[in-house]
């Protein structure tokens, strides 16, 4: 896959368990924080975003938490499935400037 | 298919070659981007075009030369590359750079410089 070879932190999770992927950011002025998923052989795809004035946002099976005090963002995936295996990137946007990505975490789901 | 198409999917080139990467989108987006994905810096922004004008060049070496002839097409011309330039080159588009929901990525071109 196209993300193979990346030197990334890896999270291994049993199928059906919940996953928590963490991200630290540096720009306090970011307006939005976004999570992207990159499957093997594909480009990153939008999962969920959170505005900087929010602490929590829920989507379908995913929840994003934002802790501005420690500049920390997390993505929680409920009942992790094999199809969730991918590399997950956090990203941030300030105003009309382009998306800036964090380092990424590889999630491996054990069946 | 995401609506952003990149060609070729794979490219092997020598250090003295000249090649071009192509990106095409028919999503009606006004902004297009080149990102580099490598082991050292997973998703590194290279160039930004908004309404066909280059608005950002993130200190990219001149051996990489972008071209945006219209809002649907973006090229990355490659010349005298180094082995460390081997990476996955991703193209993306969005309505504008601040569009949080709308960055659509292509599948990338895997470039190997030998």
C-alpha cells in the first residue's frame, strides 16, 4: 500500500474493541481540527472535524475530543472493525490557509 | 474514485530524467495542492494554487516545478531529482484553502528515483 514504509506509531486493537488515536498540535490559532483516514493505496479521506471552540464531537462510530489546555486531540473509534485498519492523520486549519497534517498513526485491527 | 485523478500511479526515473506528474479534478474546485508523503514527513505541503495562481511554495527545491494551466489540471514537472525525492506525491483539491470538509485527495503517484 502507499502508506507502507512510513515510520509511524502503531496501534494494534482487537476487533470489536474501542480504539483511541492521539494527536498533539502546536498552533493555538487553528480554527478547526480534522481527522483523515488513509487506507492502503489511497489518498487521505475526511472522517470528522471539530471546531476549536468545542470539546467534543460525535459522528457515526467516531468521537473526537479536543483539549486546548494541553493542545491534544483524540479520535475514538467504537467497536473497531477490520475495515478501520489504516493510517490516521490529524490536521488543522487556520483561516483560509491550507490544511497542515500531523504525523499519523497506523491502526491495525486484529481479527 | 474520489474525483481527483493522478497519473501515473507509479514512476521510476533516473536522476538525469525529466518527467511530469499529472493531476485532474472535475469537482469544480478552485484550489489544488501538491503534498509529499515520505517516511520522514508523512504529509508535507509543497505547493498551493488558488484560482490558477500559485499562493504557496513551501521552500520546495527548484527541481520541482508546478504548473496549473486551468483550475482542473495541475502538473508537477520533475528534473534532476535526487534519491531522497523518492516518495508518494499526492494531489488534492478543495473549493478554497480554508474548506475544512472539502479536501479531496487523489491516490498518489509513487515516485522512485534511481
